[in-house]
């Protein structure tokens, strides 16, 4: 379950040791082949001191989000994989009732 309503969370178990998954996510050539970001998307790895947590800044058009990947080694040599994709800001919908700055219209 996600902590925030606007997050997307995916969980699975990968049939590979965590060291191999870690390497695939940290080497840009491997990462881009595996994650396959679209051509108009920029993916930048953010610094981390953890050896089981990766965070990427995902930029697409004028929107930015953060993709966090948590790896959990399993006893059977597999790896628990949890990906959380969260927008850094959520624009208000055009039809929302949220307050917005007053717009002035002037007749021509």
C-alpha cells in the first residue's frame, strides 16, 4: 500500500541475486536497456549511501518525479523488488475547485 495517493507502487520478486540487480540498475547502459525510458525522458541517479535503495529523478516534458527502487535479498538467492514512482508536484486539475489567482479579462 502506498503512503501517498499519487504514488504508483509495484512489487515483485526477481529470479536473480541482489548484487546482479544492483549492477543492472547502477550501470547506465544496463539500466537504460532494462528500464527502457522513452526518448523524451531524462533519468538521473541521485546519490545514496544505502546499498539496497536507489532513487532516480525522472524528468518528462515539464514534469518531474522520483522513482525509488528498494531491493531486498531473499534467502533463496532471489531479490525482492519494490518500485515507487511519485510525482514531485501534482498540478491541480483544470476543473478543480481549488483556489487560484484571479484572472482578469478585458474586452477588446
